[in-house]
C-alpha cells in the first residue's frame, strides 16, 4: 500500500500575528511557522499504518519557506520518500492552488491513500483534503479519527458533533482528512533530522498549472473584537483568584 | 445572474442541527437583499416531512434515495453538486461542520465555483457579496468581496441566531431525481452513538474546562480538586481528548458536546472557533490565559491574563 501525506506549515498562533502594510495579509517578515498540527496527525496515522501493514509513506509539500527541514523531519520520523512540489508560488498559496499543484504532482504517482490534515488555520478558501480529492477525482472522507486496512478495503471512522461517529468502508484510491491519529504524533530529535539530511534525498516535482476557479478577493485583515470583550481582572494571582471567588459567590455558586 | 440563495440543510438521522436554522435565518436576510428566493436543499430517505421545518425558505429541493438515508461524503457531494449545477444560485450556504467540510470543497471544484470558508458574516448588495472569514484560530478577521456568478460560503456554526430561521410552514417541495449513486467506493456501515457511561457534562451547572495550557495529564488532579470544591465537573478542549488525558465524553465543542452551564471556567483554552461553538451560550464565562490576545477573551465575560498554575491553587485554597 502506498500512502501519500501532503503537509504544510502554518503560522504558530502562540506568537502574536501582525498585519502588513497593505492591510491584506499577515506581516510575514518575522512570522514563526510550524507544521500544521492536523498534518502532523495525518503523518502519524500513515506511519502507524506502515508499521502495521508495511505501507510505503511519502511526505509531500509545496515549496515554501523552510519546507526542506519540514520534509526531512518527516523522513526522520519514518517517511520513506520526501517530495517538494515546485512552481511559481507567491508568498501565500491558496488552498485551491495548493490542492491543484498537489493533484498535478500526485496524479502521476502510484497511490492508494492520501492522508492529510482535516484543516489548517489559514484555509480561507476551503480545506485541502476534499479539494485535493476532487482535483484527483477520487472519493474522500474527512474529519477522520480512525483508519484500518483490511485486505483491499479501508475502514474509516468519521466524527460528527456530539460524539457521534460513522464507520465507512472504502475502496482505494481515496483521500482522507485526518482529524486525529490514534496516538499523539511522535517527536524526533534534531540530531536525527540532521543525520537524515545527509542520507535522504529530497525529490522535486513540478506543480504545473495551478490557475484555478473563481475566488473571493481579500479586502482587509483585522483583529476580531468578538461578541462582547471580557472585563479583565487585574492584580496578583491571589487578587485575581479572590475576584473569581467573588464572582462565583454572586452567581450563587459558592 | 441568479439571485437565489441556497441553504444546504443538515440532519443526523432526522435531527436537524441548529446551524441549519442559523443559515436559514441568514439566508432569508440575504434573499431579501438580493431580491431572490431562499431555497433549502434537503437530502435523505423517507424524510420529506422535514421540509416543514424549513418554513423560512420559499422552496425546498428534496433528494430522496435509500442510499441517502445516512450521510455519505461522496454521494452527498455528488447530489448537491448536481442541484447547484442546475440552478447556479448566487450564494450557497453550507455549514462548517463534519458534513459541510466534505460538500463545500467538492462542489467548488466540480462546479468551478468560488468558496470562502470559516465565514462568520456575509451580506449582499447589487449581487456583490461581502464576506467575513474568521481564520488563524479565531485570531484574525478577513473581509473579502465576491463578484462571481455563484459562490459557496462555509459558515461557522454559532455565527447567526438560530431563532431567525425557525419557522414552520409548508414550503413548496420540489423533488430532485436521484440517479447514479455508486456505493462501491464509499459505503456507510454504521453510526456509533456516544458513550453514556461517564458524567454528562451537559447537565453540569459548573464546568471547569482545561485546554492545552495544562501541559500534562499529571496536572489534572489539581483541576479535579477545583471542580469538586465547586461542585462541578471537569471538561476540556479537543487536544486533551486526542492526547487521551480525558475521555471524549468531556470534550466541549464542534465535535464534542454543546454545554450551557451557569459557569464555565476556561483554563488554558485559546478559544478556537471549534471550541467556542460548544460553550458560547454559558451564562458566565471566566477565562484564564497567559496570552492577552487569546480569542477566548472575546467571548468570556471576565478574563484573567495569568498562569493557570498560579490561579488554580489560589482559587482552590479559598474554597
Ligand atoms: C473539524 C474539527 C472539529 C473540532 N472540534 C473541536 C471541539 O469539539 N472542541 C475543541 O476544543 N476543539 C475542536 N477542534 C480543535 C480546535 O481547532 C483547536 O485546535 C482546539 O480547540 C485548541 O485547543 P486548546 O485551546 O486547548 O489549545 P491551544 O489552541 O493550543 O491553546 C492553548 C492555550 O493555553 C494557553 N496557555 C498556555 N500555557 C498556559 C498557562 N500556564 N496558563 C494559562 N494559559 C496557558 C495558551 O496561551 C493558549 O491560548 C476541532 C477542529 C476541527 C478541525
């Protein structure tokens, strides 16, 4: 079984985001990026399937800032092949563009499953998993929390709200949007990544034509103010705890 | 150009999700502004009577087939694509939900229609649609305009009042002829109901809810202690469940439970839209977070910028 795992980086939300001068994008100069956590889960699930049933795992990513290191990290975790999709990409690649470039690259490969993250925090024009499936013209299941391979068939668990789960039986090829792997994604020490950078080869494949369908046009980025901003409780931890205690008392809770 | 507004309704075994009413309410407003009609799209089997729940719409397009009795990603996407292709409505509203996340991108690609996701607001004037997306985990709003012939908006649940879309009546029902459903690729097997053996957090008046800020399951006992002292229960965000530190039954949010306690203490939870969806109706929300820009503060009534490892013991000591 061949499993392909498209991965990408997203801004690390622990760091403060800034808006650039145009007002239509993030200020990307100092931005700290990290692997999309759901892609990390997709990679983990693929590696678990490999360990169970001997699949070959290929991690693939669109050429972008620091992506080589991300791909080598995937190799250090256990991906058998790593591929960078090259092309004339701008600083921001929309989900449609990314999905189309990935589809162009993947369609010439042998694959049974494509596992990628259910979403990323920057998918303004939709989530890549289902877009990719449709550009590849293969079926999809997203919001997946369980995958098992039984001979030629793949059994997939999909989550709904309220803790309801549906089980589907699928025939590859197939794209899955992974919500959570069976276990917390593995960690790999930097030393191992450095080591693999010397031995693994990073292949390059052209992304081809990524001109896509109509899209809405961004006018403005702004920080949300939410429904009604919270009243902030100041002071030392002790004073803050006191105030919370009083609020609870007022509510008749304590 | 069409002026129609479509709402792709959602139900799980006949139980209609609130987000459907939210979309119908918003859709009605959009239809009034565009001068077109509001059309609800319903897929299912022997469920025509559900159309009566969609009195806000002037018409319901109903696709009935035994294979549509339960949601099937590719079949639902195929049928919705066909319906959209026939009518090319100006705006199609789908939910950012487990079902919508499969349908919206599929229709976008198959029909070549623009798609805007994480939509928290939209309006229409002269058939030009202004749309706001909430991205980066709720930390940024992006305004965009859509001047295409047709667009899909994938709407964040909880963005619009559901009451505005709740009108019973008997809208005209138009049957859509279903054909060509091939089950060989994706077959629905069964629906597994949630576990009921644990505490029911939806019944708890006080929830002490923890997120990734708790760092390790070794730190959970102090949270349990606080909850016990308050006479409440512990709930959590999704990553805590994914890490297997707490059972799924304790998860609040989109893929967990919707809760409306008297008091919701959010400790080390950033406030991603998927979490907010599950707790925004709590009477009193108090959030503790080290990040002053955490989106949870936009939804909390009271906020503490601080370390939960200081606040929890200090509060416990008072009780
Ligand atoms: C289809 C789908 C469904 C989903 N369903 C759900 C759902 O049902 N429920 C849900 O919760 N999520 C859900 N998610 C996930 C959601 O997108 C977020 O990833 C998740 O809510 C983040 O959880 P968190 O706030 O605990 O973690 P993070 O976003 O990592 O936030 C941790 C927070 O802790 C703060 N912090 C760190 N240390 C401390 C400290 N010492 N003291 C105080 N604060 C601290 C940080 O500043 C940060 O704000 C879903 C996602 C998808 C794609």
